[in-house]
């Protein structure tokens, strides 16, 4: 059913080098991803690349909350047409490049230039402008598959809103999210202190220890923090908010005069709250950040290359580690989606990544 | 009781020109203003002015919400010592100036340089630095008495946060507040469109007509607006929020991409809400504004003089009108406070101003 091409056809195609069997998670309409997604296959003509085209093999493609929202139809980035392939992020290897392509050579690792490419598939042919180069001799495609969203979001929020120096304080909620994980580690590298807020859970002490091991200076539950901000002056220069609701308000009250709160997510599905006194009397501001938009701005290309160079350097020397993740085959897409949309706060979620797992032929 | 100096003493003082009887609304402790405020009198030595000192007679002093909060002890500006005189704003006439005072001459009209002066009194001696000059031949002390807070707040919010040009759109809630009144009128002068949100009330049509007469382009109740923002793209460049709560969220959703929401009050006593999507996907920002802080910044002096010149010009040529107000004597302070703290949304409040009313000797 799923692989409608017979082995015979694959054999013939393979012998002629005309087509490549592509496995892909596609949706024909917006809706609940576990209902509207389907794993299907098709044959892709691969020996007639146009001059600017590149044929790639996807090595790993994460599942991000934005991917889920996009399939639901509740995300500002929508596929130009349906059916569409799910997924916005991933790492691919160049198989073949058209005659006019100068940026990429065979075996180079690449990532999407922008969100919206459709990365939950085994292979694809793209215009070279749709792909972004990864410099140098990097082999770890698991890290590269997620570099475009989580570490980049953490990096840019720490670099682009306030001038942070060693000793400065950053406060964040959702500190055990993937972005939170990178915020803690990048701050440790830069000598910036982090105050981290997480939801309460049975294994809270274990989580606190883990975050401190990663470099967190202080870790509080939402409840602890909702009392503490009244008595303790946190004097944070920057607050990073991915929760919203009253959690955002408590962060705003931990800001020093003139500080900035950056919202990059809304896990609580409640509007961001900001303390009126923080805005009026302490001249703080509240802004938003969206890495997909930042990546799409042409003028950021040079800065983006520099950022990847620095992030990869930190990863290579062991200062950045991967967040907890789980390898998934495309066949397991329902489990991957369910795990990603799991809202039980008591579960430490693993990032779900579609990638080679066992002997799955589509990644060979 | 209230005037403990006898007529005889006043007569003697008056004959000697040594002292001036001062009537003042003072509080000895923080608390509910109608309980902790008292009208009292004292004799002020007036013939021994120091070189930099100025003796003034207060002509009119409004009651602002901040004055109430300050007496309650819930305001960031606190009197240096208790007992203290209430009030932060007003217009006074110079009676006599010390030998080194060059900025002010007898009969000049002045206003406080900063908040915290204590303006609910009949006379006072101040260092010349504590007073701010009003240029030119201005006689209307009722307008001047309120120029420091409401029209200035409206003016600065329209000038300092986004670049507004003729045809641009500003959306505001609390549109029938005193600041809202000036926002509508200044926008009309500058050719800027205003979308105005007010709380529902029985005489809503009357209020809508009044605001439209003042120059409002569109007027909606909170309820009307809470539905409209879903279907209509308001494309406001600037949102002015003095309510907070979900009203703020609706304003944030009426902003165009890159727009700014300025919070200057929190009438609902709920934290400001901002739509997460507005911050993240539409790159809006949420900031605060506090005119008392702005007035206190030395570098703003020149700009402040220019602002008053422009506001007074508009007032003189009839483009700015006073908001609805009510004259009050100091004896009526409980009524004035009660009227100012009235939270019944169905009442159109009048701004309360302590000033000459009938034959009250303290303003003669």
C-alpha cells in the first residue's frame, strides 16, 4: 500500500538511473496531523536536473511545534499548494547538482534556506537558492538537522536585543525546552548568568540537577518563581518567554529598568501578560522573535553563516550538546507527532527526529 | 478648627508682611486619601526669601489618578518626608522672586518642573529649579494647570514612538479619558486617523457623538471592538493603551506589522495582555510611557518648552479644548477624591481641579 511502486519498477528505474523512489509524509488538507498526514512514495526524475537544481538526500528532519501548526493550518507560513510535504527543517546531503550550481558540490551537507521547504521526505530536487550551505568538514547531521531553528533562536535572542556582557543576567521560562537548553549552554559559554523557570513535575529535582549540569545558575518552578519575584530583585537585562500568560508577567517583573522581554513561543496558549508597572515605571519593553522570518531576510545571510560557524565550533568542542531526542522512521510518524504534541507537563519530551533508524531503505 | 490661626494673628502678620497663611491638603501617613488627607493651615515666612527661592500662589491644581496612588503609597514617586502636601500638577503665579532668580518675574505663570512638588495648597516657596516657565502671554490657568500631564502624555506618545504622517492610523482604548481627549484632538490637527475604544454605557451614543465631534474617526465599545478586530484589518501604526487586560490584547491585534503599543495606564487593574502572534509573527512591540519620568530628564527641557509652545498655540486657536472638568474648593476634597476614584464605568467623570470657587480666600 504505502510503497505503490513494485520492486520490479524500482529495479528498472535503478538500472536506467532515470528515477529515484522518494518517500514522503504529505498532507492533502489542513487538519489534525495524525489524520491528514500520509506516508507515500513517488518516482522522481533525477537525470534531467535543470542548471540551477540540486538533488539531495535528507539525512535527518526534526518535528517542531511550528510544523504541527502549519499542518493544522494555524501558522502564518502556509504551503503554496496542497498536497504538501510536512516539515520545515532538516539536514540533507547533495547527490547531484545542475551545471550552473556553484555553491554546492556532491556530498556537501545543506539545510533549507527558508521555512516551508517540506523536509519530511527522503529525497528532493530544489532550486539551489532554496538550500543553505554548511561550511567546512562537519559530519554530525543530527546537530545540523536542528541548527536552523532551536540553537539559532537562542543565539539570536541573546545577541540582537540587548547588549549582554559577562555577569549579566538572563531569565527564561520553559527552560527545559530545546531552545531553553541552548540558551543555558550559550550563556554559560559567554559568562552570562541564567535564571531558569520550569513547570513543576514529580522528577523536578532531577530536572533541576540536569539544567544546572548544563550551566543553569538558578532553577525555579513556576510556583516558586511566582512568589520569589515579589521579594527578590532579579535585575535581569533580558527575559526570554515561550510560555505567555502569567508566567510572562512574572518574567517581566524580574527585568531591571530598561530591560527587554522577548517572546518566541506561547506554550500556555494564553496571551502574553506584561506587568503594567514594568512597562510604565521601569521602561521595559516586550517584543517578539521569529527565527523563520529572520532566516528569510536576505541581508542576514552573512550573519547567518557566521552564526552557524560559531554554533558548530561550540558543538565540536563539546560546549553545546544536543537536547534529548528520539530517532523516528517515517513509518512512526503518528508516534512522533503524538510525542511532539504531548502537553502533559510531567513528561520530559524528547525532540522527535525523522532519520535513519535500523535498516530503513529510504535513508540509504 | 481648620484654620487654627486666628483672624487676629492673620491681621498682625498681614500688617507686618512677615507671613502668608497657607492652606494645604496634607497627609501624615499613606492610606485611603479620604481618610489620611486633612485640610490644614500654617503661616509661611515670606519676607526672607533666599536668593534662588520663589514665592508663588497656586491658581489651579488638578486631581490625577497618580496623586491618589501616591497618597496610597502605591506609586513609585514618594514624598521625601511625611507629612506631605498632595498633588503633583498645577499652575501658579509668581508673587515674589529671590535676588538671584532670573527665570521668573512677578506675575509669571509657572508649573512644577517635576512631579512630587505638592500642589494642593494655596501658596508655597520653592527653589527656582523646582518650577518650570510658561512662555508668553498666557492667561488661561485652567489649561496650564493640566498641561504637564494629560496633553503632554498625548503629545509625546504621538511623537516619540513611531513616525506618524497624515493618513496614518492610531488606535486607543479609554478614549474618553482626559489623555484620550487630547489624543483625538491632536490627531485631528495632524491629519492622523483615530480608532477609539470606550467602555459601554447607557449614554453610549451621546459619548460617540461627542468624541466624533472632537475629531474621532471611529468609536467602538470594548464589546464591539472585541469582535471587530477578528474580521477587520485595522492596520494601526500605533496603539495607546490605558486599560490593560484583554482590551490591550485587542489593541495589539489591530496593529499593522511592525507597529507599537504604548501603555500609559492600567485602568482595568489587570496586567497588559499582548497577543503572542502579534509579537512573534507581526513583529510588534509593547512599551510603556510615563510623562513624570520624561519631564524629569534634563535633556528634554528644550523639547518640553517647544511642546508647551505648540500645545498652547493649539489651545489659543481653538483646536484643543479642555476636557470636562469640575472646579473644587479644598474644603470639597473628599468629594473631589471620590469623584476621581469613581470606577463606575457608566459615569462620565469630570476632571477634578482645586481652584478658586466662589469666595474662597485662599486663592485671592
